[in-house]
C-alpha cells in the first residue's frame, strides 16, 4: 500500500513509512517530516539521514523531540534518496512501527580513534539490555546496523571488533558530507557525535535479508602493495614501484591520467568472482604514493576492476534478491558516494531511484560501506519484512 501526498514521495506499508523534506529551515523540515510520518502511530525506531546544509546538532535534537516514543538514529550524508527520488539538501527518514521489532537497542561509541575498548563496552550494554551474550545471538534472528564517522578512518577496526564479538551481521555505512574535508556527524536519540559510531541491535518481528551490490567486473590485472602505511591508508609502492606509476602501468595510461580512472578502475581484495571488497583510490601524494578510502595491507594481492552500468547491475541484483527473499516491506540503503557521483555524471540518478519506487526506501551517500568488513564503491542494503 502506498500513501501519497502532493510531493508524491511518501510511501507506507503497514509497518514502515518514509518521508523527506527539503525546506531550508531545519525546524520546518523536521516538522514536515513529523507530519508526513504521522500514519505510523508511536513508531519504535526512526532512521534518518541529514544533508550537511542543516545544523547537525539541532537536526538531531529536533528529530528526537518530534518522535519521543522512538529511538532516533542517523548521520550526515553526501546525497540522499527516498523511494523514487534522488535528492540533495534534504532530510530523509523512515518510521518503523512498534510491531516491526521485538527489541531494539542503540549504543553510541565515543572516542573511537583512541578508545580501543569502545566496541566491547557498547556490546556489554547491549548484552545487559537483551539479558544474553551477543556471542550467542542467532544471526537468523537478530541483525545489526552500524553508522561510523566517515572522517575517523576507524571503519576497519570497528567492523573487525564487531566480528570478534558476535556472529550477528551488521550492515551500514560511514557518515558523510558533500565537503571532503568537512565534519561528519552521528545522531543517537537527540545527541550528536563526532569521532563516534552507533551500533543498533535489532530483533525484527518478521524477518530480514541483506544485499551487497557492486557494478564492477574483475580483470586479469593484479597489483600487490609492497610498502604501505596501513593506519593512514597510504600505499607507497605496488609491485616494488611507486604506487601511482605501477597503477598507471597496469591500466596502460600515464600517471597524470590516473585520477580519471579512480571510479572506473578501482582495486579489490578478491575472495571469489562474486565476493570482493573494493578499495577506492583517493589521491596521488608526493613521490608517487597514493592514499585510499579503505586501508590496504602490505602483501595483499589486489585485482583491478572495470566499471559496469550501475542501474542495470543494481536492477538485476535487486530482482534476484527480491525473488529469493520475497518482496521486502522496507529498504535501508547505504550507497557509496562514488556511485552517487557517477550516477549524476551519467544523468542516471532518477533512473536509479526509480528501482526502489514500489517499496518504502531511504538511502544516503556514504564515505564507505559496512557489511562483514569495510569497502568502497558498493551499495549495502537492509531488507525488512
């Protein structure tokens, strides 16, 4: 069932409803969202994504005040999407009805750059709430959502620690901004955080599924990092040559041309032809070194990828996923900023958004995606039933 207003972009099922606002004033924008989500009475969870044009702390506080009975969780974005439309300079939100989940617990992680026990402490609070160890939670019954400060460079650590604590699958993305050097913010129940993350442990009432989709194909070209600064995501050498030089040679181009190929020919850690984790280059540094949006380990063989059509590949993967998992009642998508930029350059944004027009969906452009690890140039999705 869909509920449409004059904006024609508010979608509702029995348990989920989405809305957005692009009003310039944050109080007016939140007020519009509250009004347009009013069909979900006493929602248990509000997930929302906020353009950096809005004052972050005020947006977080107002969203919590607008939905006092719900847990409110979100972050800043590099572009937004609501079912049927790609947006900028907006707030998008999803209301989940009180019967959507048997249990919900959101835990903020602070000081993630320095506090190496922050994930453990968050899970301890989650265990106290659920009265059971997270290590014994069934991944078929519970799921997790994770949002991480996209400027922290802590995504690998956070995801590794999640995997060390529990078998529950966590899916999510890195908070973003349209300014590469701007602040990114995490929102949890009216509070605003930097150098932070949020873990949301959910026990859905009606099942769930995940999807990881990448519109890239494998080539036969390989690069092995032979000198790296892993913590700062810098590769000094590939194949014992300056990184930019070796990368350009693999593509048969000059190093000056390399930035034009960052999104069309990124690198990936490959496990098999359908399971790989993309590492996007960020820039060329002094002496031919390169930095990346994901960490790269020394000696880790990487495969050069070739870009494919994002809309066509995502459509194919969605059709297969929905066939296998039955039609979801709602979708939360974490879509790489690089993909959003490419869709814009190819004038495909609305065509992409239309793939989700039949189901309540919200999405944001991320600085990285999480799904059993950290990656780039990927869309990770949570399907709720």
